[in-house]
């Protein structure tokens, strides 16, 4: 009697376990689940690319600083060597300074 009960319980437990495993696998293969997994992986890949880009920028800045130090370009130029910038031009002055090369008079010469 106990033997039958033991094997019956073992069979029920194995059936429940197998059914649960199959249902989980089927749920993983639904289109919604596959789309969500693909989206998660895309976000993860984007984060990795962003971190890589930040590492590259940091390395570039370090290398640029090292090159500037090696070439002696880190010292600021003396104040009297800095050229003065020209005054900004407005749209009216730009039009007066650079006239259009082709003006039409309304008459055509043949």
C-alpha cells in the first residue's frame, strides 16, 4: 500500500514539475517575451557602447594632455601676443561690404 502511494506521489510530482518546465519554456518563446528580451539586450548593448565611448573620450583627453606637455604647449601665451579680434558685423554691414556680383537692371543686353 505504501509503495503504491509513494509511486503515485512521485508520478504526480514529476508531472507537475514537467508541466511547469514546459509552460515556462513556452512562455519564453512567445513573441512578446522574445521582443522584451531583444529590447533588454539592445538597451544593454547601448549602455556598453556608451561606456566604451566615454572611455575613449577619457583616453583621448589624457593623450592630448600628455602630447601638449611633451610639446610644451601647456603654457598660456603672453597677453601682448594675443591679436585683437575684429568687430562683429551685422547683417546690414555684411550686405554693404560684399555686394552681389550680378545685379539685374531690368534690361537685357543682346
